[in-house]
C-alpha cells in the first residue's frame, strides 16, 4: 500500500502524543550507539514463574521520527522473555505516554477490558503466535486498552504442550498498531526446550535477531533511473539502523550458531539469505513460527530442513543453524533480497542487514539454556492434524479499495461498492465473520483478489500449510513451509490479467485446543490491518 503513508504520523501529533513536548530532553527509546549486534536483555522464568514490569514510552530520534518502546525499570529496551511450557507469566504494563486530547476519546463497548475509552495514547499487548487464552487479562486485543497513566496486568498461562520456539510481543490497538510497531515497541519471547526436538542446536551459541522497520525519508520509489531504489520503509536489526550503516555480527571462526530471527516489522516482507562471496549458503532450518519443523505429528524428533533463503512475512519467525565464514571468505553478508510485492505494493529492494565478521575472540558462550520445565518434552499439540477429518471448508477473500484506503476480508466475493472493513472506534467490534466449535478441524482457502501482497495471521492457534496455488509469474511458493505448522502465511498479489486465477493458500485450522471465545485474524501488514483488513472468529465451547 503506497498511499497515505505520511498521514499516519500526523494523526499521532494531532492526538497529543508528540513525545518531545511531554518528555523534554529525555529519550527512553534511544537506539544503540554501536553497530555491533548485541543480544537483547533477557528475563528468565524461575520455578515456573516470570514477572515482568514494563513501561510504555515514547521519544523522538535525531531524524524526527516518533519512537515507541517497552522498557524495564532500569531503562533497558524490549527484553526477551524466556519461559518454559506450563509456566505462568505476569506482565505489569504502565502507560507513560502523555494523554491524548480529550476530544479524540472514543468509547468502547460494554465488554471493555481495562480502560473503557480509547485515544491516541492507548496501548495493549498481543503475545504473537502463542496458543494462549483470548480472555481478558490474557491475550485479548479486541477490547483491551491501557491509557495514559494506567497500569494493567496480564496473567499468561502457557500450555504444557506449548511448542518450544520463538514468539514475540507487540501493541495491537486497532488503528494504532502500525504506528506503535513502526516506532519499535516490540520484543521476543522464547519458549524453552527446542533442543529436545532439534538436538542439532544443543550447545550452540544462540542469537536473538529482531528485524524492525521504521519510516523512510523521501518518497519511496522502486522505478528509478539513477541511484538506488528508495524503500518504503527503513530497517533496523536489534535496533541498529542498517540503512545508514550495516550492522556487524561477530562470529567465532569455524563455529556454528543458532539464529532465532523475528520479522517484527509493521509492513516489510523479508527474504533472508546468508551470502559468502556472492554464493548463498545453505541454512539448516529448525523451526518456523515457533514450531520445530517436522515435529508436529508427535511421532519423532524434528528433522532440520535445508534452505538457501527464507521468505519471512511481517510477524513470522525462522530459527536456523548457520556456519561462520571460513578462512579466505572476503565478503560474508546477511541480506534480505528484493521482493516484488505487486503493482499496488511497497518498494522492498535488496538490503544488507549485517556483515559477518569472523572473530576468534567472539563469544562462544551464551547457548540457549536447557529447559528445566516439568512439562512433557513431546510435542503433541498438533498430533494427527494432517490426517484429521475436516468439519468444514471455507473460502476467505482479501479485498481492497486502495483509492479510498479501505481494506477488508470477507467470506463473500469482493464488492468494492459494499466493503466490510473492521470498524474503527468508537464503533463496537463487529459480529464474528466465522463461528466454529472447539474441537473442529477446518480447511480455509485464503484468496488474494488485490494487486499487492497480503499476509494471513490468526491469533491463538496455528494452522497446517496444505498448498500454495496460482502464484503469479516471477514469484514462487516457499517450499520450506509446505506441510509445516505456521501462524503467518503470505498470499501474493493477483497480476490483474483478466482470466488469470487468483493466488491462494490452503491451510488446515486447528481448533482442537483449549481456547474458546472471540479472537481475530487479519493481514499482518499492519497498515492494512489498521485500515480494516481484520475479522473476528468465535470459538464456542464443546456442547
């Protein structure tokens, strides 16, 4: 979506949350001064419990961009939260943003969780990818609001069969989500125990790498005659702004490392690759979207999948083993390749995220701590899903009117004259688009009838990737995800040629878990979600 970008930031200023006015010279969201990649701060559960105290803050950077962040009491940014299956996590969130103008306050419905009105300072947290309850004070985003000066407590209960892998957290207030994530208010969550299902990672030096995006100066333009294409969004790696100077990852010579990479961008699609002297290296994929690859049927330990690149939509995660540059390698790079997002899509040129420096003194320590959870090490959450009888098949359509910046998802064929975007406050949340029953297994076909890419994400559950169909010329399905459990999947653009089929994906939805109630699915390009490309699914308890 190339239109109306600049207005997003103007709305925040009008709403009264321009940070420099409220915080003076303080800058709680400052980025690192060094371009050498360091791991985020870590908090680990003990005795099955983790308590986290976070403050939601804002400031501006030297370029005048609005930044947002979650900070610990000592000021450290965006901690990685380490928990085990079966653990409990308490997150106390205090909103330090200045209050928005009262005139902008928007009432919520009678089922509000936390504050009962919304304004430009409102925040909440979504625990992305985790199979946890959508109830109030857990992973509920439709009606949960924390306003300026308020403190709210989340009580998160992790299932005993939660897949061990990488997840993340970010704000999810409808119409404010893109700004908050572009501002950087995101962090990683790790459920421990992956070495039980993927023994190849045991003892390896672990890295948490979080890719974020932020506003770019100038007017994005891929079609240029001189110079480099201007991307729609700039990128950072662990908050290092790589568009001004690539980050540096120091690796121990001759060693291997376990990289856990989250695409925490609001709008940017990644296609990750490690390249030595121009040659793409084979990565050993061990987990996708928090689930160890090949482990979901509970019959055996996971088996790594070789790949030379990995397409990563916003919100998705990939975990892999990578070898350090060998002696004699002159250029070792971690890049995201150029992506064709469609005629109406963003400009995503190739970018160098980091150079890999072979350093004999680089830390060989900091392996992932082995899980001490008493929970079972066998992955059973998705057992027998592939062979389960389906209770229903549904088709959903991505639709948009890009001229009027209206996006929606529907179970009916797109009708631009009758759009159904998710309502903006103060309107109450709509009736569920999909109603199902706990224990159901459904096949969903998600069809893209627009000329830009969209990214399907559902809260609370995962799905099994069955097929990727009718991709336009010049694009290709991501083979590594076929047959895997995911919580985000890309649906590429339609080429606009009359008679050409619409691209689609087919996924098997797993509603057999404990979670009942209302939660959402949406496009995880957050500009599209904020503009209405979201809907509610209601899961009824078993009769």
